C-alpha cells in the first residue's frame, strides 16, 4: 500500500456517524413531544427531502416542494410524535391542518437557532413518486394565488438563498 493510499473503510464509519447524529434529532424531538413541549427559547428548523423514501405528506405539499422543504417547530404545531425511525407532526398550511410523517433518513438539516446548534446530513433522493389521488389545492375565489393568502400558522422557509453556490 502506498503512503497516500487510504485504506478501504469496510465498517462504513460515515454511515454509522450519520445514524448516531440522527439519534440526536430523534432525542430532541422525543423531549419536545413529551408533556413539557419546547423548553425556553428552543425551536427547530428541520429541512428534509420530500422525495426521500417513506416521506408522507399531502400531495399538494409534495407538488409545491418536490425536492426539499423546511418546517419550523416553534409556536403552532400539534401531535408531534418521535418514533424509532421517523417523526410525525401536524402543521397548518394555508390555514388548514396537514399531517406529515418524515423518516429521520430524509432529514438534511436540523437547526436550533436559540443555541446555534446545527446538524447536516447527506440524503440520497428516492426514485420519482407516483402521486396519490385525492383533493387538490384550491385557489381562493378572490383571484389571489394560494401564495398570496395570509396565514397565521407556521411558515415554510426556503434556505436556498443562503446556500453557497
């Protein structure tokens, strides 16, 4: 073996490390899902691949965010549950409650700005999904697009503008 050759990692330590850090996300969400909720000023920005295997969300959300989206768990969220392999939560979109179920393997970023704590993950996109049949997003009758409608619920934040190109 030459001096510059790196030995082959047969243990796949990178994958083990990613799984361990996903356990931090699971633990944080499990604490918040308990009776005390979010302590102090803590709140979470969670980015995830919407096209990752196992992500469950209404079709209109998956159509609007076909690759990635960020949710904020701060003031208005309900039914947060942290299972071994995924978490689920109900948020408001356009004033309507919508349930999401997200495998930890789909999470690309977990950020708690109250303490400047950031975890980033590598996620491979899943093959294209076939949309389920169901109700479609209806635009308001007053002529505004769905994006123009004011909503007092949690906002979905796109972090694309802050990424280095």
